[in-house]
C-alpha cells in the first residue's frame, strides 16, 4: 500500500508540473494575442503585443513565486528551523 501512495504523490507532482508549464506558456501567449488584436485596432503595432506578452509572463512568474513560497511555508510548518 505504501507504494501506491508514493505513486499517487509522483503522479500529483507530475500533474502540477504540467499545469504550471502550460500556464507559463499559454497565459503570456494569450496576452500577446490580445495585444496583437488591440495593435491592429489602434495602429500601434507591435508595442501592445510585446507589452501585454511581457506583462503576462511577469504575472505568471509572480504567481509561481508566491505559490512556491506558500507551499514551502506549509511544508516547513512545525519544523525546528522554521522559527
């Protein structure tokens, strides 16, 4: 039974990694596409596309960092070095 629990943890970790990888790619891409659309409407090509793409990437990096910090705080809860 312990082996099944280890596999479950492995699969959960792989699932989390895949979701984060997809989010890291898709969110900036969608933001850049929104920028391309707005650039076409306003005529400021390619400034909004680049700006929105960078903004999406920055947002995903911040989200990943905050999520990591929360998980590490939760994992270290009750440990002697976490005072």
